[in-house]
């Protein structure tokens, strides 16, 4: 009996030790410092605060994007799609996809290609009767995206909800999936996508290196990584104007339109903290990507980084 009691006590001590270690390592992780804009915070706090920012701004996100960039974000996103050149059958992961802007452009691009393809086919069949022509259209209609699919993945359910409502309103029901997930731990198997995009998302992620490794993992061999992100302005005059605009106008717009100064203050600060074009290029290479390069748009206000999984 005494022996049993001493064995039991020994086991309990062991368990307590394990629990103590687990608690210590958890507390250590949550205490590890990072930044939220210009403030030093724990990693756990950053995750929570980033979540809150996008939860708060979700309903005004699109209107604020237009107001802050004077509509220029549309041009930057179009440019990303021109670089991607979607092809029929392509599988896209639109990471941190928010309200779906990149995926909607992807669908538009595939639809336009399909229209072009139908027109070309009809040109070669000039002697077809009207019923034949209408049949050709109907056949093409069956797979109107020709197997292409975009998966919009975002950690924030509120952003996804707004995006899904927008997709239904604008008639983008086919070829889209909406998935809640963390860029640092993707809910997808290896080698699944042809293209991984992350537009204005990566600077919000706590461990950027981890997100890049996950991007590499889920891409098929030959697949492409494309990141559109705010970057470092390379024109001194524009840089001065941009600084004044960022710190003195954007938070005010945030307050007036979205009643949320703090979220837009964070936005501006997080942009300034993001690595330079060259530093980010090196990080992408470290994750295993090949042929990494970048293009500055609007004198480096944003940059598009590209790399391949070869
Ligand atoms: C500025 S919005 C960009 C949305 C969209 N890509 C666009 O260009 O309009 C940033 C998005 O990143 C998401 N995000 C932040 N951290 C994330 C993470 N760890 N994993 C996935 N998404 C994240 C936010 O929820 C938010 O929807």
C-alpha cells in the first residue's frame, strides 16, 4: 500500500512537472515580443489585435480602400493579374484574400479568355447556322471557367462574410471557395495550387517566414508565389508627400468614414515596419523559392514580389 502511494505520488509529481513545463513554454511563446505597428507587444497580443482591426474595418474595407488610395489600389490589383496571366484550369490560392478583390479579377480574366476563345472558334466556322452557333455557346457555358478555381483563404471570418456577400451581389458564385485559415498554418495539403497570391496581407502576419514556408508547401512544383504589398518609396519628393499623407490624412479618413482612427493608424505604422524590397526578396529566397524578383509600382509605394517553386 505504502509502495503504491509512493508510485502514485511519483507519477503525480511527473505530471505536475510536465504541466509546469507546458505552461512555461506557452507563456514564453505568448510573451515573445513582436510589433503591432510601432508598439512592442507579445505575439499573442499582436494576433488578437490584428484580428480586431480587420473585424472592425470589414464593413467599410472596400470603401476605405478606394478613399485612401483614390482608387489606385484597383490599378495595382489589375497589374498583379496581368503578371499572373491566369490560364484555363488554373488553381489559385488567394491568401489573406479578405473581400475577394484578387479572386474576382481572376474569374474575370478567365471569363474574358473564354469569350475570346469562343469568338475565335466561331470565326473559323462562318458557315454555321444560328442554332449551331447557339449550341456552341451552350457547350462552352457548361464549364464556363474551364476548371479554374480560386480559394479565398483568410483568418478573419468577418472579412470573409463581407466578401461572400459581395460575390453573390456581383454574380461570382461559380469557381470560388471561401475558407477560414491562418497563413502560418494552411488547411491544405502539399502541392495543391498553381498560384499563391497574398495582396496587402503578409505584413499583418506574425511570423512571415512561416507563412512563406507554407506558401511553398502548398504550391505545386512549377507553381508561382506572388505578393502585392506596400513597400519603400524610392522617390525622395514623393516619399515626403507620402509620409504627410499617410500619417496626417489616412487616420483622419479612417475616423470620418469608418469611425476608427486606431485601425488606420496601425495600417500606416505596419507599412513603415515592413521590410524593404531587397530584404523581402531575400526572405522569399530563404523559403526556397527560385527566380525571385520584384516590380515597384507607383515609385515603390507598393511592390509585387514573384518567385517560383522549382
Ligand atoms: C489589408 S487586407 C487585404 C485583403 C485583400 N487581399 C485585398 O487586397 O483587398 C489584409 C487581410 O489579411 C488578413 N490576415 C491577417 N493576418 C492573417 C493571417 N495570419 N492569416 C490569414 N489572413 C490574415 C486579414 O484578416 C485581412 O483580411
